[in-house]
C-alpha cells in the first residue's frame, strides 16, 4: 500500500513538472513572438531585468532537470555547449571585467531559453508536448501581428504622404515592412512557415487545413517583404525535402541507385526554381488588387501610392554589392590584430560595421551580415571552432535521419528545415544571434533536439 502511494506521488510530480514545462514554453513563444515590441522601450530597464531573471531562471532550472533525468552528462555536445558559453563569458570578463550585469545580459538570457528548448525536446519522454504548445502559441501571436501590419500598411496608402511606421506596417522602398523592418518580419514569416509545414505533417483534418492556410499567408507576406535571404532559404529547405521524398518513394519501389539519385536531384532543381519564382506573385497580386479597388472607388491618391509597391527580387542588385562591402570591412576588422583574430571583440562590444554604408543608408550596420564572419568578429577563431564543432555533431545526426528511408516524413523535414535555417547565415546573422532572436534559432535548436534524442531511450 505504501509502495503504491509512493508510485502515485511520483506520477503526480512527473505530470506537474510536465505542465510547468508546457506553460513555460508557451511563455517563451509569446515572448519571442512580441520580441521586437519589447525591445522598443515598452518595458522599463528594471522590469526587463526582472523578466530576464524570472524567465531565464525557470529555463535554467529546467535545464538542470533535463541534466538530472537524462544522460546528458555522457554526451559530447553537452560539454562542448557548456565549454562554449563559459569561453564566451571568460572573453567578456577579460575585456570588460567581472560584473553581476553579465548574468542578466540579453545575450545569456536569450541563449539559456533557446538551450532549454533544445534540452527539453531532447530529453522529455513526449517531446511533442514541448513542440506543440510552443509552435501553436508562436504561430498564433505572429499571425495576429502580421494581420495588423498588413492592414496598417494598406491604410497608409490612402494617405497623401504614406506613413513610415516600421513596427506596425508600411511600404518602404517597395517592400512591406513590419516588426522594425522587412527582413525582421520575413524571418518571422519563415519560422512560422517551417512550424506550419511541420504542424501540417503531424496534424489531421482541421489541423491540416489550419496550418495549410497559415503557410499560404506566410508565402504571401514573404513575397511582399522581398527578403531574398529567407525566400531562398525556405525554398532550399522545401526543395531538400522534395528530393528526400522522391528518393524514398523510388527506393521503396526497388529502383536502381543511379535512377533514384537522378530523379531526386531533378526534383530538387524543379522544386527550387518553381518555389523561388512563386514568391514574385504576391506583390503583383497585392498591387493589382489595390489598383482595382482604387479605380472602382475612384481614389486617385490610393492609385498614385500603389506605385510604391513593386517587385524587386530581380531588379535589385545593389544589396548584394553592399553585402560584399560589409564582408570585406568585417574581414578587415577581424584581422586587425592577432588578439581580435583569436578571441574576437566579445559580445558586449558596441563596434558597428557601418563604414561602407555611411552616406548611403539611414541605418547603422551593427553586424557582419554573415553568421561565420560575425562569430569570428565577436568570438574569434576559438569561438568559431566551438560553433562549427557543434554543427558537425548535430549535422551528422541530421544527415543520418535525412538519408534514412525508414524515418518518418516529419523527421526528414526537420533535418531539411535545419539546413534551410543554417543557410540564412550566408547574408544575415542567421541562427547564432547576439542581439535579437528573430525566431530562426528557436526552430534550429528544436530540430537539433529531435535529431539528438537518445536512440536507446527512443526504442525503450
């Protein structure tokens, strides 16, 4: 009798812990969905610090729980992760001295939350109970913001001089801006798209209809933001998944290896170009719709302002030239002296990479627009080696899942989606961030958590 009560108590505690995790992941999803709003001075400094201590503290406790209940202490990537962030902390202390403010800095606050998601998905017996509430909360909150942005941006076209509210929505240089700029908004759109595809695969009936509609809306908005980094990265992920599915079907039918690979590569190429080309349609559809409404209502102001909305995916070549200048300038800063090359400038440095943009743009370029260069700039060669080692460990498992014809489709998509996320680091900050999260790292680390789940525990 006593043994039965003890067992029931353990089950109750276990269920209670699971509920705490579900509530906490919903809080994190809400937090990162409204991240831009929180960074625009809507919270006082003291309130922001309290939030960091509270939310980050819970994430830290959950990580300790994952360490205690799992076998993380025997995993190489766990110790590499710990060493990586200890190294980052040590370099910061070396440059700026020790201060308690380091423990409540935005950098560590964001990363402890992201690592909590990674370890929770990796060690919990039912990882979907982490993924499902997080992704649903994040998708719904971002969707609400996107609707407000699209409506507000459309209303500005009825004004004599269209407004330029980058938070709530406007058209700037022909692009739909929101959440501070077009690129930030498009990164959130890409993250929602990835979660929507995953939700569609794992859902049934009404859930599939819901996530299918969400994905279509994200496609529409991404086309209007004209952020080629996210457009090509998402397209790459979908094309990779298409290739895997074609290979899987032909392998099941017993086709020859040469035919399987040829058909898979052809599927990748066709899917990539069709998907990438489709993102040129949303701007044309929207501009055509606005023009029709303007003519029907005889609103000349709306008709004149509709010309502000245009497609620039093909016509704009200046952005890539600007990126090259930023990369060259970043390399100059990285190898300015041996210490910078080896240890970087630390996460707290306020140094901007804005030389090439002076007199040409109205914003400061605070990072290298390439994840590898930015890690080199801030963390040096030592930090880059840590990051690449982690990516190699996680990537090896992801590739194993991707090429395993027996794996479930949604797991294969996770591996392909992770590759697409990494691709965003070619021209933007990508999945390793220093200032803001923009959603993308959250998806990557959830992918890695699923990929790195202990196979023994899965079979058990």
